[in-house]
C-alpha cells in the first residue's frame, strides 16, 4: 500500500556535515524520506528509502552525493565493545576533494570508506586524504572503548576538516562479570527478599531490544527528514515487545548530541533513589586483581567505577553498593523496590544534580552475568546500579544473583 502519512519530522533545517542524534524505535521496517526545508507536509519527498531495524540493531542513514546526485544510504552500525585498549572506527567521506580517504593507525591498520567499521588500537591515528604527491594526513585521536565515525568534510576556506563523532562509549577497561556486594546479614528476613516485583519483567526487557536510527548528512543542505512505519509492515515481531505491558514500560529518552564526549568529567558525590529510600554518598571504586568490580568497604556507602564514564558522560556510568553486610542492611538494601520510570538523582562535585530515569530492572544469576549488556558501549548518558539479590548461599557466603538497575539521563 502506498504511504500517505509523511510521519513525524525527526530533523529539520539540516546542513552539510550535520550528524544527527540516534533515536530509539521499535523493531520493524520504516520509510525515510527527505523534502525541502519549509515545504508543506503534503509535498512529495525528494528522496526516500526503506530501513529495516532488527531488535537491538542500530542503523545510520547517510545523505551522500552532490546536489544533482543526492542519494540515501543505509549503514549498519556495530555499537558493541571494541575490546580492551581499542576503538571501533568508520570513515565517512563527504568531501569532494578527498578521494581515497582512509584512517590509519601507527601499526598500519586502516579503515576506508565503504569498508564498514574496523577495530583499531585506541590513541593517535591519521586520516590520509588524497593520493600521490597531493596526499596529506590529518591527525585524530580515538578513546579506548569508543565507537566513532571519522567524518571528512570540505572546509569553508577550501581545505579539509575532520570531525570525530562518538557514536557510543564504554569503559576503557571492562569489569569482569558480576559484583559481590552482600554479606548475608539480612538473608531470610522478609524485608531483605529482593525477588523483583516484575509482573512485567519480560516487558521491561523490551527497552533493551529497541533499534536505533540516525541521520548523517554529507551532501546538500536545507532538507527535512521524516520517518514513518509502512501501513503494511507487520507489528514488531520480537516477543519481548509484543508482550510489553504499557503500564510498566516507558519510551526511552531521545538520544542527544548534547552529551559532549570531550567535555571534562565531573566526579559524582551522592546518589538518591527516593522510591527506594536510598540516599548515600558515592566514593571511587576500582577492580581487584581478577578484574572484578569491588564495592566500597563501608556497606553504608555506594561506589562509582572511576575508570569508566562518570554520571552524565557518554556511556554507562557504573555504581555499585552492598545490599547488606554480615551485620545488617547496606546502602542498596531496598534497590529491589525500584520500578521503571522512577527518578535517580546524582549530585556532582561541581554542585550540579543530574536527573536520570529508570528504564529497566533485571536480576541475573552471577554464573550467567551479561557483561557486555551491562558494561558495553551506549550512545547516550546512562547509569548502571548494581547490588546482590536472590538466595544467599551460606556455604559460599554469597548471594547467587546480581540486581541491575538501568537508568538514562532525562
């Protein structure tokens, strides 16, 4: 069936070199169309293309070519962790005078246009533009744990300029699996039962499978992007989405380039979860010799993994606290009472307060802790709050599960 509804406008007044934000969408097939800025919604699109977004996937729609040869290209994004000491990079060449643009690292690895994303060592690199005697190198620097696009553009003065756009960020060093944050001092008492009240537990998981789509404009200017799901497209087929309980799921906030990955980090000082009665100080925490994250020695305090993103930075900021000690409740004792939509407040060293919103709550067996899901790169500013839960194994002196609260900056 033909599309008659132009759909919502995702971006307006686009200019050459614009790199838009990611947006969360339900999995499915979409039509993306472009029309001149200021044109009525009834105006037929100048360009359109189909975008298929599987669960958990990310896609970039690039507008490429000169004025007479504009085209839409759908690029597949891999936002997973590039591994320790590495970055995932792709070159997007939008410069008329930049044939053969390629990213090269000191060890000779490279990423060239149309070759997709490649994993390279983090740190210094060079974008080589041109061939032969006219070739030149433009220096760039890549952060460990990041997924980036290196965008080559024509500069206003006739030269070239390079922009490093961070698509997603994660900790340079990924913690190794679960967190030990309980002494068992409250195990067996009704108030300590951390079986999550997740009547919509499967529904909460739906937020983790939503696809992402964004626009990169490498061609002409003054366009409007719209997106609409075709009327003939099937409803999202992912079971978690189909079974979602609307009363317990909320749309994730729009991802925004307002999070500047190059801005200096501000250390957090306190975390407050009003719905769970949590109001505790935050202290820096690190990994032990095995690579596992270690909560603060004081059960009354929570910790921030200082080798990863700080709250408010691009990426998952990790906070860990004890559910209890051998003597009684810990800082995150009531974290199992948190539900989707609840606020999480983080005060920082500069006096500012960041407001996050819970998007998901999950409990994982420590033997099957999803390291990549919890600690992996994300394209916005998020929180992970981790403590122990489930049954207390008295022989091992350890809880068998970990509880993880996922939250996103509002």
